[in-house]
C-alpha cells in the first residue's frame, strides 16, 4: 500500500511538472459545451434539464448521460446501475399529441411514438448493455449498403449499413436543417471510409458507435451544433486531413481507443471527452507531426525529436495538451505551427512515380515534375516570412538539394529529417515570387571546362568562361541559360552565350560567361583561397526541367605566382623567363606563365613575376 501511494504521488508531481512546459488549452474552454446545449451526467431515477423543460423518470436506478439542444431534440446514454435488465422510462413535457422518432444505437433502429395529452410517453428501455437513444421530430434517412460517390449535396441523414464501404462525398456536402441529429450514422461497422467533402448544420456531424478500423479524411466539418464527430465507441480508426471549424470537433467517449488523429486543423474548435476514453494517438511522431490547433501559442525555434536543435521545422517546440472536461488530458507532442493544407502531386525518381506532398503558407503554382526533380513557384506578400515543408517517400536517394531562384537557401535551411518512411524537407525564406527547385537524385552528369585554367584573382579580366557538354541523349540547345549557376551562387550572363565545339571533339558544347570580378572576390575574400586548386561546379536545367551538373578544377593565384604555390620566388621568375616569347602553338608554351592571360608570354608577364618577387600569400 505504501508503494502504491508513493507511485501515485510521483505521477501527480510528474503531471504538474509537465504542465509547466505544455501549451495547454484553458480548462474552461475544453469543458465548455456549445451554446444552446444542456448536459447532465448523473445516476438516479429522475433526471431534468430545466432549460428545455425535459424530464425523464425510470423505475430502476440508472446512469444517465443526457443532452439536449431544444425541447424536441434529445439524446441520452443509459446504462444499468442496479441488477435490472430493463426499466420503465417516462418522457415528460414533450409536445402533446405529437409524433416523434426514436432511434436506439443507430439510425437503422427507428421507432415512432405519439405523446399523450400532457406530452408524456412511457416505454420499456432495455438495460442489458449501455444504450444510446436519440429523439427528433422528423424522420429522414438515406441508407448506404455499398460504396457510393455523391453527385450533389445531400439534405438527409446518411446511415452506413454495411462493412467495407467507401462514401466519397466528391466535394459535396451533407447539410442539415436543424431537425436531424446525425449527418452520417456509422454503427456496428468495420472498414468504413468517409472522405472528400463537408458535413454541416447537423447536431452531430458523424456518429460512431462500435466502429472499427475506419478512415475519415479530407472532411470539412462546420456549424454542427453539438460536435462534428462523436466517437461513442470507435477503435483503431484514422482521422487525417480534416478541418474542424468552431465548436466541439471530436468527442471521444466510453472505450474509444487505438485511434490515430493527426494532420487535422482545429480552427477555434476543441476536443471533449466523456466516459472511459482510453489511449488514442494525437500525433504521427517526429517529423511527421500532429495537428494544427488555433489555440496553440507555442514557438518554433528548434527542430529534432526533442525539439532542442536550433532552427525551426514547422512544429511547435512545446507539446499541446488537450484538457478534457472530466478525465484529465491528452497530448499532441508535435503540434503544427501552420494549418495542414497539402498539395499532392508526383515526381519520377529512377523511372518510378513517387508521391510528393507540399505544405506551405505561400501560394504554390506552375508545378513541373521531371526526371529526378521538382520545380514550382512560391509567392506571397513581399517581406513576409514564407515556409515550405515537402514530404517525399524514402527511395534510394540521399542526394536531396534545394534551391530558391537557383541559389541555396540561407543557413540553417533546408532542414531534412526522416521518420524511416519519408523525408521531410523544411525551409524558410523571405517572400516575394520565387522559383523553388528540389532535386531528389543526382543530376544528369555534364562535362564542364572552365577557362582560364589558372585564374589570377587580381586580374582585371571581364569574364570567366564555361563550356558545357551533355550526354548523347541531350541537346545543349535545350539548356535554359537563365537557370545556369556557378557554385550555386553566380548566374550565367544571358549574353553572350553560344553553341559550338570548343575542344574540337565533335560534341557540341554551350559557352556561358560569369562575372569574373564577383567570382574572384568570392574565392579570395569569402572562401579565403589565395592559391592552389579550386573546384568550380556549373548546374542548370533544360527547358523540360531536367537538371544537369558538372565540375572542373582550376588553379587560382595572386599576381606573380606562376606555379600557384602561394609565394613568388626564383621558380616563378625562371618559369616566366623560359616561356618568354611564346604563344599557345609554341612548344615552350606554358599557360601558367601567361600571368595577365592575354594569350602570350611577354615582358609584362616577366615583369609581374619580378615586381612581386618575395611576396608570400596565405
């Protein structure tokens, strides 16, 4: 007994400590039922909802969970609190001489009754197990026994009466008019899918009773008076990609467990629990994430499984606790910072079409998926901060690269994580209109020759020239010069550029030019390289979006350093003197001795070596 008490105290202390770091919805909001509803949860023989003048009396002791939104729209769960298997139940204060429609556990089990002269009705209620009874003043139900795709809006309750059913709303809505409890009734069913549309203006959007192994996706639930989805008893089901607007979004109850709820949007809406709700998952782990909650106020400064590595990832740094109305809390460990509004497409990698999901707070357009790459435009209000989170299945590639307007994103982006099934590629940028390119596999190899072979970093020459050859199946005339970049930093000049055969190998190449001053300054001042070998990489795209890439190694040097070893000494003067008077067709020609890169070695080159004699470049 002592051990049990200590454990209990420890758990309570742990909960208190965790509450410090969780982003918690205020308990007053979580416990609140929608305006206009009256709720009672008691054990006894007499139950009243005074606001609507509703009275229920039983001749045995029962537990009653009673809800109403008007004097004619009543719902109650009832279960035995004694040894009785049934009870005489009397409903009072309904409209006299009025016909009502009663349903027990499902819309399929319909029973009509007419009240007496004082608005009462008595019947025998089965108590062999917990029952759900709901009463309404209209009868209207469409029964679905096979997979169905809607072709228009529906203005009735839809009851699913077979297993293995797909109800595709197909962009249409199921719309109530205030006289029906349920939009869709799913009771004692397995493997049901409801997707792609809206359910609105009902008292309960979807009712799930003894529902197992089902999927609810891409639904917009709004203006449902009591709750959008009541999970009276639901197991092992998936709720994904749905948007809940205002009110109670989900209401897990009784023994509902094993359900997965993630990638949904909860807009000014909340979750309410009742009964003995067991374990359900409110996120898909890291880095897939959980749900978007408009009540969440956490920050996104870190990433990683523990959200402790600098750099955001679109996931809140602190968990989000759903405080229930009567049984504690449930946790979304990885709440999304932005609403889940995915764009779905495919990209071909290694000859296979692979699905791609884009999440962004920007406007995505002009999507072009080509071999091993994916390109689109991203636009928004200039100066605002934009983000993109792209989800891509793990195929045999680790060569993922991102460019924005053909340049690398600012550090620390992109942040690339994986859950063992998919890559999650996240990056942020300042908004305007951008071209985003994501490469999922190595680019098509290109043969690149960069001139000059030895670059004097202090020369006043105008250009660095690149010659690009492609594999036989490609045509250099198809290269989009506007996409060509040197080291991912320097764009090629649009003019001059021309197709020729620079090296005389009977393979056409494309000549492009880069600003020499900018490249030399970058090598010298940013990379801090004054001499030796430097790899220059040219990347670009064909007009069809195919990426190519090739590299060349050149030497760089400072003035007078003929042999590019970082110092000017007798070796440099001697090399220039030996090549004196030569040009490229001479046997003694040494291109390194052409210090001013004018195509000949003359007195100016020898003078440069002598003038800088003794200098050391570090």
